[in-house]
């Protein structure tokens, strides 16, 4: 019975039911590179120990902030939800608008240099698209 119809147990519904939803969606996610920038405000961090924990290649999470100094402020957090700094004000307008429109924006550390009291952390910024 080569032409017999059979029920497949590998349907999308069974895959979702048997796995974490993020495992199902992950192959559909695209990281679209947008821009290079840096992390601002590291000198004013309350907990500077976060600087010892980061490394090149780490993903960072961005979140809009209600900030009296910058209406487009975007805070940068590590994967462990520790505050690292901000997207510089000169670079944040377009990213703030995208985030306000519901888009997911993330960053990845591309370069770290710590010298005396100056911390240079360069990042690549990505639009996460589904």
C-alpha cells in the first residue's frame, strides 16, 4: 500500500506541544545588521562589576527608558539583566522609533578595551525580524 495516507506525528502542532516555542521559532528569526555604535555611560554605572563579566560576542538587550534628559533613551542590559549603559544620544533616534513601533532591537559586543577609568565597548546593532 505505497499510496496509503498516514498521519504524521511531526506536525507543527506536535512540534510546538513537545518543545519550547522558542525552539520552533528560532529557525524563522533573522538578525539584520543595522549599525555600529558604542556603549555610553559606563563611567556612571552604580555596579561596575558588570564590566568584568562581559566579553566580545555577548548579546545585549535594549530597552526604552523614560528619561528626563533624553526622550529617545535606550538602556543596554547584559543577558543577565545587568545595566551596562546606553545607546549614545547621537545614535538612538531611529532605534527608539523602531522600538516604539514594536520592533525588537538587540546588540552584540564587537570590541572591548578597558584602560584606567575609560571603557570602550563597541557594539553592532541588529533588528530581529521574524
